[in-house]
């Protein structure tokens, strides 16, 4: 059998990818540095640098290495051009909208925040989202290649629209982040649930290499993400992991919906189904046993159906020591149980997951740019036509 040799165009593409990735990691390098780091020859790297410079993706910084008088030739430092663009990482949560502008080196180049009044309305959140995104980009002159959105509501997988479910504590209506952001973003707008992003952040930062686990979020709302074989499982329509209506053990030993446990314990915000986080913490000693039984009943259902290696408990009151201890104690009494431990990330975990995704997609988009003849054209990913996960 004859094995086809790689085409010259393919070799050039691979070389350009190597060079761009090295510059993303190191910020500035000489051609000699690039050759040493990539394992490519200096002439090959030199040609790649020339191509990328002509394409407007790489620039000569004007900085030079020491040279002359026996110290070798002077080398020029090269870096990514500003024209490669940036990405937006966005969090839509009950306490407000946060928009970060992320560069190809992984830096947060700008951050803006808009508070949201309660009860939230889709129109108000859309205005806050639109304004925050515009402010994050204001005055930069750089293209926004894409946006990744974390939303504290169920997300329809195909469209990226937020879904209104019974007893959802946050948005009292539907919101379409894709529609809101598309005029400000040159490429795709990817939207997913905040608990899914938090789970991805845990997966990517855990030193043991988590691949099969359940992430249970306990905050104003209740949510769960299932990670199996390293991938978040979103379900047919995107609302897998909505645990609020699972039956569990109520405060008086009766079978009840998980969300109703907090009504029975008077732990909801007045007039809403949102859980009062401060009150849960203040009354942790009083309610720890009831909360431990209720959560452990939910964990038993998750383990029976998804068979995770372990369960991570995240969220502002799920990590409370007394409550976490009660959950662990009650869960060990179940016929099937696995290890339960607190989530490692406690500061904006869902935004951390969205930010990492935005960076990864931005770098892939930049690498794809040399194949275009018109870099000012609108960037679209051929496999991301629906803007959502699918």
C-alpha cells in the first residue's frame, strides 16, 4: 500500500500552527528560539514567520538580542499582532452580569460588571449583557472573535436560549444571549449552564485527572453536571442535571421534591423559589441533619443512574463544613455510595470554566486565520452554525 506524502500546503499549515502556538505560550521569541522550541529547522521557521507576518498575525517587536563582537548574529523578537483579536468570557448570574475580554496569551485584558435587580427580567438582563459587552470592548479596536457564556439557568442545547422551567429561581422569562451578542461578536456565541462550566473547570484543574464525576451545585439554585469519559453530558435538549424536582427525604421523613425541602425549612427568599444562602448558613447547626438527608437522597439517585467515580459538592452553602459533613455522613449510609468531597474551585468557578473555553477556542480560531485570504472578514467556525452545543 502506498502512503501519500503530506502536501506542501499541509506542511506549511502545520508549521504555522507550531509557530503560533509557541508565540501564544511565550509572548515573544526569536526565529532561533522558535526553531529550538518546535524542533523545526531555522529556514522552515523563518519562512513561517515571513508568511505569518505578511498575513498580519505576527509582528517584529523591534526588540533585538545582544549580538556582535563574537556573540553571534543579532536576533529579532517576534510576537502575536494585536489584530489576532480577543474573546469574551461572560457570566450571567443572579448577582449580575460579568464580561471579561480574554487575549490569546490567557490574560484578562478587561472586565466589566453590571448588577441585576430582583426579580430579574429577561429584558433587563439583556440590556446589562449588551452594555457590559460593549464596555469590555470599548476603545480596543480589536476584533472579538467569539464569546462563551455561562448562564445560571437551563440552556437549550441547539439554540443557546435560556429555558424557563418550573421553580427556576433566576430569570422569570426567556433570554437569548446569542441574539443579544451576535452584533458585537465576529464569530460564534457559545452558551451553556453555569454548573456545566464549573464542572469543566474542576475537570481541567484537578491534578488527578478527573474523568468520571458528578458536580452538585448548592446555592440560590440547585444543579448538577455529569462528567463521563471526560465529557459533560448535557442530554437531548440540554437540561440534563436539573435536580430540583428529584424526590428525596423531607424534613419530617416524607418523600418530597428537593426544591420543596427549602420551603419546608423556611430557607427560601421571600416570594421566590431562590434559596436564601445567608439563612442556610446561619441555621446550619439547626438544619444540618435535614439538609444532609435531603442532599444524600439526591446523590443516591445520581449515583444509581450515572455511576460516577466521586461526587464534588460546590456552591456557596454546599461547602459549609457542618452541612458538608452532614451530607457525607448521611450518604455513607446509602446502599450505593461513592467518595464525596468539596469542589476545589470556590471563586467564580463557572466563569473560570467559560474563560478556559474562550481561550481554547480563540487560539484555535487564530490558528485557522492564515488559511483565510481576507482576515478582516467575519470569522465563522464551519461546525458551529447553531451557536450552541450540539
